C-alpha cells in the first residue's frame, strides 16, 4: 500500500475493510487530527420550518423545496433486472440507489 494522501503524518485510530453492492473492496481508516488552537466560534444558525408533503418530500419555510423519491425511477429497472436474474445489473442499480441516499444525508 502506498501513502498517496499523506496519512503517515497522522496517528491511526482504527481501520476496516468494507465491500459495496458491486463487490468492490475499500480500506477505511480513522485518524486523529490535532485540535485547532484558539476558540472556534460556531456559525449562527437560522431557524427554518419544514412542511412535509406528498409531491415533494418537504418544503422549507424559506421556500426551498427538498425533492425526494428519486429512487422511484430506478424501481422499475430494478424489478426488471431482478426478474430476469441479472445479478450484476441488480447490484449496479442497488449501488446507484445507495450512492444517492448517502449523498442526500
């Protein structure tokens, strides 16, 4: 393994190997980062109300719409791939759904 990200300068806390939906393996490392010197002021937070709806997942009180149900377009393709017994295609669709969910959070 090579140190292409300069992680050798940090102290390792833990490491793990994970496999995704497509069977690809990833090496995950948790490191200790030194604390910042001096007090850090948190940014002020404005309050926003959220209205849950049917067509959009939610609408904030400032007018911003939070789209949801993005995976609905992939449900049909996933069903076709599963019924056809196409395991690699099914894994690929599950990976796209998982990636989109992790980007939304």
